[in-house]
C-alpha cells in the first residue's frame, strides 16, 4: 500500500509537531510538518494530503483564548480548502491545542458542509478553563465511548497524559448533549473503576454523572475527553497520544512490566490503516 501523506500543521507556539509527525512515521505514514504560513500562501497544498493533524502546544501563545487565532485562520482564508478537505474521504485529528483549534474553527461540528444547522452546534460547544482554574499535567484513564471514530477502531480503555489549562468541554444545554450522544460524537470519556460500575447501571458510559478530580481532571460535562464529527473522520481530544508511543514512557512501566508500543500509538496506526 502507498503510505498516506499526513500534514502536521504547525503555527507559532506549536510545540508537539515533532513527536506527532514521528508517531505517524512509526506506523507507516509519510508525515510533513507544514507551517501554517505556507498553507496560507498556497491553500492548494492541502490537496496533497490524506490526513490533516493539528498538534498540541500554545498556538500564538493562546493570547486571546486557547486556539482562537489559529482557528480564525482556518475558518477565514483557508475556509474553502478546509471544506473541500472535509468533503473528501480524508481524516482530521486535533490534539490538545489542536482540539481547541479544530473545534473553534467549526471542523468538528460542521459535518462536511457549513450550514445554519451546524452553526447551532458550533455556538453550543466549546473548550474552556479547567474547573480548578489551573494548568494540569498528569496521566489519565480513558474510555472509548463511540464506535463511530476511524481513529479509535478496536480500542476500548487506555491511558495517556494530559497537559492543559483550557480543556473542559462545556455544552450549552442538555438537548445539544443528547443530540451529540445520539450521533455518536462523544468519542472519549475520562474513566475510573467507579465509572465502570456506573456505566453498567446506566447502560451508557456517557451518562454516569461527572467524575471527581483527578479522574475527570477538568470537570468536562459527561466526562468528555474527545469529540468526533458525525462521520467519524474527524477527532479532537485533549489528551496527548503522541506522548505514549513506547511502553517505557508510562510512569509505572517497570511496576507493570510494560513492553513494546505505548497505547497512544494505536490512534495513529488506525489513521494510517484507514487508507490501507
């Protein structure tokens, strides 16, 4: 199979592009680190890629809000290129700051085309400050709560680190939450043993109440750690899978006798194998 081409799109302040590109390369992809300014000069460059990934960091210093400036550039000058990319059989991944960017750019809620119905969702879902009001850096346990995402195929529970200050998913009303749940867009939730028991009782892992810190580190509604679009081809998540590519990166790797790949690598493998 021909290796799919991945555009790891970086901007001033992005700082996770090297390890993200390396993750795609490890599983057979061909990853290019592309500066946003190059794409602004020539939006047609995006046609050369099958996967668009916006990695983590602090784009533009998050000066007026996490991911806001970067998102406006995707939604402004690059709007037509983004729409064309979404309408093709291609994938979009946003990690941490990249999740903030693609959500605020409308790439998660747009559902392939920009319509008035989609804008209703854009106005109702955002990422904002952690409940603690502090930057948080720790490992978390995650549960895959939708079978819809191409990135999460054959995954159930896994651990990865987080590192963010504005990672709390906030949804304006219960109606919107229910619609996203029904569409299979609640892709990942923070998890613990208590959640397993609660999910068995409720029958829905996304409907168990909000877990306490540190298991839900930021207070996200429904414990949401990641969202997908309705097609399953776009995924945004706050945790950093690119920081768990090797078992030895886990803080308890010796105690647990972990070897081989880290659990985060599967997300990148699924993206590459989607085009196999």
